[in-house]
């Protein structure tokens, strides 16, 4: 192999390395930027929704509208039970998470003390009941 050809191969290898490295770093930066934007959007979207709900509930409480406020909170509790129950059933990581099991146990104790039924959706009541039956008094 001639000295000129060796230099040519070194230059080609260098150019390929620079292009590949730039592509990898550029992809990483764009991917990181996009992921940050998506996660940021998810966080602020959830926070503004929660703030709206909190303001609505606080306004109702200040106006002594406890019936509608309690109904709204009971519905939110049903939603949380159903969501966590889904993960409890289908995600093995959740089954070993004591905080989640404890929260479901707390919901079970609450519902035993303060029973609640939805008027329009008996299937929701059945699903909630099935999920609450998955945990015992120790949250297991």
C-alpha cells in the first residue's frame, strides 16, 4: 500500500468518524430536547388540570356545597382505584410497591367506612370492589 493511499484512507476514516459522531451527538441532543419538552408538557398539563380541579373543589367547599364536592372526590377516588388496579394487575413492578398497595388498602378501609355507589355505572362499582378485594388489612 502506498503512502498516499494510506493517507487517503486515514482522511476517509476521519471524515466518516466526524459524520457518524456528529450524527450520534446531534441525535442525542435532539432526542434529549424532544424528551424534555414532552415530559415538561406532561407535567405542566397535569398540574394545570389539577389546579383547576382544586380551585373548583375549594370554591364548592367555601360555598358549602359539600354534596357535590364529596361526589366529585368519590369519583376521583374511583378513577385512582381503577388506574392503580390496572397497574396492579398488569405491571409486576407495582405488585412489589408497598406504597401503592398501602394506598389501595387505605381506599378499601375508607370505602368500608363510607360506602359509595355510582348511580349510572354499576360496572364501575363492580370493578372498584374487585380491585379493593385484592388487598388485605396489611396492604398486601
